[in-house]
């Protein structure tokens, strides 16, 4: 078992394993907590886990993994429920679907592994020579995968196989509609590709088809169809709702507006590029990029390049020219825009048409949640600063990305002191530097009501501390990510203490339960303002536990 944990530490960043004791109740600082360990499963002796197969369900209530015995036979576990023995389980499975936490995997049967099948929610599907590319619909109610028998391939949708074809090219070519009611894929038939929608083949075939997409409202479907290919010469068209558009040498960046009323793409024709909007060709340019609809559908942005100079055009109005363009941003409410660009080796940020000063580098641009504010990191010739609403902050040797609070009123980032003898990281909240110095600071986390701030920091070598509301809590070896309760009253996180115990902290108080470890990044999921759960591991086994914690009252 020691070898298992060494592998798991290396591959999954699983932390040190120690003995466990987990009482049902404990009293910390005079406040009552109810802490319960619910048994999920235990790896039987004689089996070894394949570390990369270990996964949590999206609700953090179940686990699944693949294990093998001394004969290298595979077995899939869902919590403590084992499957039958298999010749092999396809790499990348088992999986949980993201909405309903459906459990699925692809396996090959014993004794020779010549037959493969899908198992979904414990039910085995039809057998084939090969299976891959298992996907769920957006609402998890449906599923599909590619299957092969002999030299023919088909697509199985909701357990029912479609007709067999010469091939099923799957790269971006098997897709459910956003409403999960429709399904489309591409099939190779008689040396041509055809689109199959809801089991019906389109009559027109192409040399090749790729990039099948549905509109956001699921009412329209588009794909790129290759008409001709001769050495380095190709001819493509965009087919929308069965109607082919004009032919081009290449088609890029097909996108729909969020209301599905418009679509746009970039086309290459005779070494010139152009924007095609709702099927109509625009002017030719040396380069075209970034066709972007705003989230509210009212605005459209595109980039153009002629004679080596780029500019952004917003709703038909061209902005200033630059040597190159980097990233474009719409604000959450679509009322504002911003982009970063380079000119004469300097970086600029353009916000609502206003150009910033030139900097050595610009990264991590963000609009606030309410769209009223913005911030980004800027590197100068000496040092760096954060620009907030167009105003330069204090100068530091280096800065981190800015974070806005949910209500947009607060902005925080970290800065590394310019003084060589005091080369520490500090937190800068609303322009005010915290006096607490650290060797390192991780991500910042605001409470849902925006009134509280928490982050984990490196106190010194081998010691970490959780900082909550500007005050340091208990010093430990490792801190996990902090999680606030929905009402912002409580904060929970896991930690590896100085006496080498994995425990849970709530509001700075250590609970009594001790565990073998937590997988790195395991969240604390608040089910209510006073209840949360997470998953921990214990030895021997490993044993998997769901930890339930009830907070009986407010802590001081």
C-alpha cells in the first residue's frame, strides 16, 4: 500500500497519509460542531488503483476509479460497488457527467478484450469491436459514442446504433444541440462526407466536413464543407441549415450571436481575407480576426489588418491602428469593451476607445462584475503596478492579477516589495497595503456579500497561514482553498498541521477529526449556511469518506 500512496502523491498531488480518528461531535473554542464521516468505499487488498482514473462526482458526494489485480485485470469502483472484471477500461474513463452526475465508462470484456461496450449508470450497452468518444448532452439526459464493427463505424445515440458507414470523423463533428433535443454527426459514405442530423442524412455530400455547430437556440446548424482539394489548393463553403454559402479557400471562426439571429465568419479568398456576415461578403483585407458578438447581441466587433497595421472595428466604426492585437473583452453587461494591443514594442490597453499609456507588458485585464470598473497588471521599465479604472497603483517589483468583489466595490491584488531587504509579498486592498509580509500569496477569495476576504499565504519556509479579514489564523504546513458559506458567515478549509495531521478548520477553529489526506483542490461544498461536505481519504485501503459538518451556531 505504501507504493500506491507514493504513486498517488506523484500523479494526483495527494497529500501525506496518517492514521484517522473522526468523532461524531467535538467542541472547539466553546462552539459545538457535528462532524460525521460517511463511508464511501475501500480498496480491497490485492488491488491497485490506477491513479489517473480516480475522480469525484461534480456534487462531491461520490468517487470512482479503476483498479487492477495481479493478473492485470481491471475493475471499476463506484464508491464501494465493484463492477465485474474486465480485460481493460478505456483510458479517460470512468467519468461523471457534469449535471446529473451520471456514471459511465468504456470497457473491454474478458478473456481476450475483443469486445468493447459502454456501461452507463450500471447498465451495459451493446458490444462492438471498438468504442470511443463517449459524450453526454448538455442536460445529461442523452448520450452518444462512436462504435466500430469490422471495417465499418456507426454512432450509437441513447443506446441505439445508427447505420454503419465507412468512417465517422469525430473531431468537432459529433455534437448535441444546446437544448439537448438534436444530435448531429459526420459520416463517410462512398468517399464523401455527409451530415447526419437526428438520424437523417443530408443529400449533399462533400470532400470533407468539419466544425459542426448549433446556434444557441438550437434552431440552426452550420458546418464547413470542403468542395475540392488539390495539393495546396482547397475550396470550402459554410453550409447553414442545409444551404451552402459562397466558396472560399479557407473558413475560420464561425460564430453565432447569442439570440441566434446572426452569424459571422472569416474567409480566405485569393490571398485576401474578409468578414462574411449573415452570408454576405465584406471588404477584402490583408488580415481579419476576432469576429465577436456581444452577450446582449447589440454589438459586433472584428479586427482588420492592412499594410501591416491592425485596428478593431466596433459596430462599423474603426479604432486606432496597432502593430498587433492581443485580446478583446466585452463587459458582462455588454455596455463596454476593451482590448490590449502592441505598437512600437509597447503594450496598450484600449477601454471604450480611450488608449492607455504604453507599458512594457499588460496582462490579466478584468471588468468588474457590474461592468462599472476595470483593472489590469502593467509592467514598467522598472517594476510593475495594477491599473484600476485608469489610475496607476503603487509601484512594486512584481504584482499579481487583480480580483474584484462580487459587488464590484472592492479590488485586491498582491505586490512584491521593491526593497531588497524586505522582499516580501503584501496584499493591496482598495489601494491600501496590508502590513502583513509573506513569502508567497495564493488566490484571493471574497465572501458572497463582498464584505470579507480570505487567502492562503506562505508564512515562512514550510509554514502556511490562512488570512481572513486581515488577520492571520492558525499557522500550519499546508492550507487548502478557503470556502465561504452562502450567507458569508462561515469559512471552511482543510489543512496539514504542524504535527502532521490533516484536519478541517471552520472559522479558524480546528475540528477534531483527523484524516489521511485530501486530494489537492478538493472543495468544501456548502449545502446550506451551516452545513458543508467534502471528501477525504484514510489508510488502510485507501478508504474514501464523505465528511459532513454541521455548524450549530455562529462562532466568535
